[in-house]
C-alpha cells in the first residue's frame, strides 16, 4: 500500500508472535538466538524504522505475551508498509524467516497483525494482543490487518459482529507466501 497524503500523522505498528518448539537456551534455537542482535541492528538502521519493543535484554524474547511462556513477541513501529516490507523480505531477516519452521511451531490462528498508530505512539503488548484477537475474530479490517490486505492510514474502531470490512486496496502480494515476520 503506498503511503499517501496524511500518513505523516500515522505510523505503522506491527506485532508478530511465535510459539517456540524448544527452550530459548536450547542448542536447537542457537542459530535463531545468535541472529537476534545482528538482525535487530539491521532493523534499527533500516530506512523507515521508528521503534521496537525491547526489554533490559535488548530484545523482547523475555516479554510476556498472552500469558504463555512458550510464545515470544516481536513488535515494532515503521513509517509505513513499504518500509516494513523492504526490511522483512531481504537480507538476513529473509534468511531467518525461511528457517522459522525449524524453531517455531506451525499455528493455524493469526500470529501477526498491523495497525496504524498516531505518530509518536508506542504500542503496548496489551494493545497488540487486542489487535491480534480482533484480526482472529473479524479478519482483516482497518483496525487490524495484514500485509496481504492492508488499509490506508487513519484511526479505526474495532469491528462489531461477524462482518468483515472491505479494504480500499487490492490484496498486496507477499513474496513466497511469507506472511508472518518472525
């Protein structure tokens, strides 16, 4: 989705969660854990990057999400979908994304969502959980959407009932079916 008129007032929040197949300290997750700092450094320097969730560890692997110790969270804010997509599907991040099934369980429900926030707002984990629950219940709406079905920047209220909102734009292609950015 092109970032058009009025988007300077908004930034794009993203959250993705993943269910670990092994403990973070395990040898099976060593490649993933060793890549966290270098990949986060690339993200921090990426054009369009604004902010990412981190704890005292420097990443967010120890931040609780949905009250489940086997879930890890990645949350960040970007200038728009183009900046996020450019980071996600190139370089080292793409390499790790291609290996995600080695480290994380395959889950049927949505594990990633996007939403627009006022510029300068830093979303909380509770806010991200709410948006993810909304996506699971209502599908892509202006309140919580995906890269495949994105919406223009702006305020959006949660959907009520089972009706799904119709996006203003056609579905966005995502390379190699890589929807979930872990």
